[in-house]
C-alpha cells in the first residue's frame, strides 16, 4: 500500500526521492515496532499461561506437602531436597531451551519476512531507469507546454494584427466617407455655376454657326452610338444577371459549408460531452464497485471478529465455570486438610518426644542394671547361681542387641518404603506436569491454528482486493483502448474533412477566378460605356450650344448632365469601394479560414489536454483510493492495538495479586518465628535438671508395646520431617517465583511504558501524515476547480467566437459589446475631429482678427466694395468715403421704444 502511493506522488512531482526514502524508513520502523509489540504481547500471554500453570502446580505441591509429618532433617530429606533442586534446575533449563527455541523461530520468521521485502524492493538500476523515464516525460511535457504557450502568443499576435487591420480599414472607410462629403460640397458649389454658365452662353452663341454644320454629322454619329449603347446595355444586363447567379450560387455554397461546419462542431462537442460523461460515470461506477467490495470485506471481517469474540467468550465462560468448580473443590479439600492437620497436631502434642523416650529408656535400663548388681551383692549366691545369672544377663544383652538390630532393620525398611512412596509421588507429579505441558502445548497449538486461520482470512481478503483492482485495471485498460480507437477514428475523420475542405477550397478558388474574369469583362464594358457616355455628353453639349431657342431646356440638360456626371462619379467611387470591399472580403475570408484551421488545431490540443486531465483525475482517484485503504488499515491496526491492550489488562487482572502473596509470606514468616520460639521453649524445658527425674505411677508397659510405640513415633517423626522439608522447599520456590514475577512485572511495566510511548509517537506521526494528505487533497481540489473554471471560460470564449463569426457572416456586428466599443471609438474620433475643426476655425478667426499693423480685433470686417447689378461685367467697385455700416443688434431697451407708424404719402 505504501509503495504505489509513494511512487505515484514521486511521479506526480509532489515529493522528491529524499522524502520517499524518509517515508519508507518511517514505514519500516512503524512496521517493526508493530511486529515487536505483537510478539511481546504473545510472549506475555504465554508467560501468563505458564505462570498460572506453575501456580496451580505449586498449590498442589503445597497441599501435598502439608500432609507430610514434621521432623528433623535426615539424609533422605537432604537427598530429596537435592533431587527437587535438580528437578527445578532441569525445569528452568527446559524453560530456557523452550524460550530460546521460540526466539529462534521468531527470528527465522523475521528473516524470511526481511528476505521477501528485500526481494520485492526494486533494484537501483530499475529505479534509475524509471526516474530517467519520468524526467524525460517531464521535459517533453515542459517543451510541449512552452510550445503551446508560444502558439497561444502567436495567435494573440495574429489577433492583434487582425484587429489593427480592421481598425485601419475602418479608418480608411471613414476617410472615404469624408471625401464623399467633400465631393457633395463641391457638387453643391458646382450647382451655383449655372449663373456663370449663362454668361458663357453668349460666347457660345458666336460659335453656333460653326457648330450647326456639324450637327447633321453628329446626329448620325449619335444614332450609331445609341445603337451601340443599346447593345452594350443588353450585354451589361446579361453580365449582371450572370454575376448575380454566380454570387447566389457562391452564397448558397458558403451557407451550406458553414452549416456543415456548425453541424460538425456541434456533433464534435456533443461527442466530447458524451465521452466526458461516460468517463465520469465509469469512474463513479468503479468507485462504487470498490466501495461495495470494501464494505463486503469489512462486513466479513466484522462477522469473523464477532464469531471469534463469541467463541472466546464461550471458552472463557467455560473456563470460569471450571475454575469455580476447582475453587469449590479446593475450599472443601482445604477444610478437610485443615481438620486433619489440627487433629494430627493435637496427637503430636499429646505424644511424648522421641528423645525423651530414649533417654527415659536408657535411664530405666541403667536403673535396672544397677538394681540387679545391688541385688547380686546383697544376696549371697553360689557360684552356679552367679554363673546362671551372668549367663542370663549375657542372654539378655544378646537379645537386646538382636532387638536393636531388628529395630534398625525395621527402621531401614520403613525408610525404604518411604523412599519408594516418595518416588511414586514424584513420578505421579512428573506425570501431572507432563499432562499439563501436553495440555498447554495443545492450547498453544489451538492458538497458533487460530492465528493461522486469521492470517489465511487476511490473505484471502488481500487476494479479493487484488482481484477487484485487477478487474478495475482491465476495465480502465478497455476504456483506454476504446479512447485510442476513438482518437484514431477522429483523426481519420479529420483527415477526410481536411481533404473535403481542400476540395471545396479548390472549387471556391475556381469560382473566384471566374468571378474575377467576369468582373474584368464587366469593368471593360463599363469603361466602354463611360467613354460612350462621355462622347454622348460632348455631343449633347454641342447640341445645347447650337440650340439657342431652348435655353431653359439647355439649362435642364446641363443640370441633368451635372447630375449624370455626379452619378457616374458616385458609381465609379462605389465601384472602387466595391473592389476594395471585395479585397477586404477576400482577406477576411482568408483570415476566417486561417482562424478555422487554428481553431481546429486548438480543439485537437484541447482534446489532448482533456485526455491528460482525465488521466490525472484517474491517478488522483487511485491515490485517494489508496489513501482510503491506508486509513482503513490504520483503523484496523488501532482496533488491534486496543484489543491487545484489553487483553493485556485482562492478563494483568488474572495474574496473582502481589499484595496477597506478600501478606501470605508475612503470615508464614510469623508462624515460622512462633514455631522457632516454641521449639526453644521446649528445649529449655527439657534441659531443666530439677524435673528430669520424676517418679511414675503405675506399671511399666511390656517391651513389645514400647517398641511398637517407638516405631509409630519414629514414623510420625519421619513424616513430619518430610513435610517440614517440603514446606521449606515450597517456601524457597515461592519466594524465588515471587521475586521472578516481581522482576517480570517491573520489566513488563517498562515494556508497556515504551510501547505506550511508541504508540503515541505513531499516532502523532499518523496525524501529521493525515494532515499533510488532507492539505494535498485540498490543493488538488483547488487546482481541479481552477481547471474547471478555465475550461468553462474557454467554452464561453468559443461560444462567443462562434456567435461573432455567425453575426459577421450575416453582415452584422460581432456582438453588442463590440458594437458599443465601436460606437465609443467612433464618438471619440468624432470628438477628436470636432476638436481639430474647432482648433482650425479658431486659427482662422485669429488670422482674420489680425490687422495689417499687427493688432488684433474681434469686430467683423466691413465691406469696402460692392458689385453693380446692371453692369454686364461683375467687377467690384469701392464704396469710397460713405461706406455702409452694420447697425447694432436690438437690445433689451428696445421694448421701451414705440414702433414707428409711417403715415401714407398723399399725392
């Protein structure tokens, strides 16, 4: 899970190689700490089980030892003690061997895991190759981005140049409109010329006589020119009709071509939208499939955990019931043993001690011998009697020796039977320990079997996830193949459309050439017509000069001639404008074709960018999926950690209480000290000389009973000695085990503290990583939002460009905003022209206000001459001294003056 996400981030350029190595080291450390914590928890559970088993065994040993009688140390007890010590050493060695074997198995497992990880890690050469390939891809992408930027810059420059050309054409159009206005002003001035022409008519009358001779010839020529004009007019009409047909056909072809282009663009856009929707739906479908698979796996794991917890609960309930039964039985047996112990203790207190009995017997024997000797000295016996007495004494001594010998043999046999019984109990104890080991091995085997089943389930879940990812990879691969096929089809279609476009361009070029040839023919015919019209006008002028009687008709004819000339000039001017507009139209068509080609190229580039964006989005989705899987694994690990913590707490609660054990140890030590004090008091009482000799009443029992009593007392003494030795051994073992448990508990505390610190560090690192991942995801979402807004802006600009092209084709302005901007520029230019005119007028007024002497005046210039009305020659004459003056304008005071009422003149 770590490796693909880190490689994806490295390939995306989000992190560098050092960061990847650092993350890898951290991940391995976390993995090692998790493994060590799991192993320590398993080891602690095993130790807890072993300790519980040892405590149970020790309790049983204590119960058995309490049944042995107390007594002094003997060789058998020493040998038994040594045997128990050797057995304990053997057990410790076996436990150490078991622990070493377990550690060896764990280390071998870690070695296999490390070898697998080392084998799965990529080699440095492969990593360098991948890094080099990624660097080459990045450089290619950078070059491509720089190239695209240069193309965009060149397109912007072309757009600026086209706009500048359009601005220049508009300025030229305005200049031509200004020239038209100037020509109209000149025409208005020419309309004032007829007055002057009237003066020239007088001069023309003189030539009338000369012209009348030529009228007949000119009339004939006029008739011929009229016929030629009619022919040219018919030819002109035919050419105009052909031109209209060609223009109509060209317009139809152009409309059809534009409709096909628009339909193609709409179909391509619909296709792109459908492909995008399909890709989005497929991505959503893949995400939903992944979520469903994850939910099913989580459901399965939860069911397995529930079943496992239920089984654990049943097992613990069963063990609890079993322990309760054991506790009940132990309490019952404890009451029994306590009763027997009290009974035996009372019997022991009632019985005399062995040393006292031997001492008493020796004293009695000495007293008997002393009495016999006294009796022999007191009585005067014969030699035979003395000899008989001595013989009887010797026989008595021999019998006593035999009795001692048989007593020793009996004691030896009793000891042998006791040793055999002890060996039997030791064998039974070994059998119980072997059975406990067998049961513990069985339980461990069951636990390991459950762990193996858990690992198998985890491997099956991982295999299921891998299958899901493999299916998703196949689906994405199929989609990619489909996209590649669609791109190939689109390229083929674009090549076909380019060929059709070239064919249409060739057809348009042929039609344009034909139109140009027709225009040339039309221009030639117009030139001929203008020449004929010029000849006709000259003939009309000659006819008007020759006709004196039709003066008014001549004036009208002159006015008509002037109008015709004006119209011809306007026609010529309009034809020139038409030619210029046709040239500008051709340039605009060419620029539109170039822009269309550029737009197609931009659309192809945008499609490529969309595909890259889709690929990046797919990678982002895969990264999000991997992050989600990592978060799920983190959640599972946290659950496992909490579960292990609970198990540790439960195992701690199940461990024996330290304080109870310490209290038991103190109580036992107190009891031991009391027993020692009592023993010292009894020794002092025995050593008292005053009460050593004491007369006993009654008769002495026979020797057989004494011997039996002695044997019983010896047996009970040997049993008590054995019990005491076993209790001492048990006490030593309990103290050793309690010290060992105390040391292990201290070590466990330190281990738990270290584990808690490591867990806290891991949690802090996980929080930091999650924060970083969230920040990266937010940055990605922001970049996606920016990309979406830029795509929307591009689409809006494309729509605006299409609408502008359609409006231009219809002969309208591109858009209302552009029209408003154009109006603003026109107003600004008009304002500039008005300012320039005002400056010119102000300069003219200043020039007029200049006097000859260099002064400045604002008064209007007074006329100093006039044109006589009756004079045939319009020559101005000066006024002289009495020049007229301009009256002042009537002011507001004129309302106080009465208007004059002139009286009629009476004659």
